[in-house]
C-alpha cells in the first residue's frame, strides 16, 4: 500500500511540475515566441491529461481528491494568465482594426479629392 501511495505522489508531483511548466510558458509569451510557447503548453497539457487518465483508472476519486487543492491553485493561475493573453490579443486586434479603418478612410478621401 505504501508503494502504491508513493507512486501516486510521484505522478501527482509530475502533474504539478507540468502545470508549472505551462504557467512558466504562458508567463513568458511575447510576440516573438507565441507559437512556440503555445505549442509547448499544449504538449504539457496533453501529458497532464494522459497522467490524469492513468490515475483515474488506478485510484479512487477519494484518493485523488486529497491532491485537488494544490493542483487547482496552479490550474486557476494558468487560467488567469491565459485569459490575460486572450484579452491582450483581442485588444491588439481591435487596435489594428481601428488603424486599418483610418487608412481606408484616408484612401477614400484621397480618391474623392484626387
């Protein structure tokens, strides 16, 4: 039984480390590394999902729930950072859209005056 719980602890720690990797990737995103960091985060999350599936098949919900608080905290941090990235990208898109509209209006005005 102790060996089984050690295995569970090791796998939960692996999930925790992968989630921290995702958090670090998301926190270090900029325009030059966006695709790379998103791909890396996706790979880490796929590994997390695989470990979770494995653990769900080997352990009871009660056994797994004891680790819920620590993992939920990191997951909420990931969600917050991801939401901020989405909001920033949306704001950039709106800004570019506004700039394009100004250029189009200037073009129309030039045609009209020209």
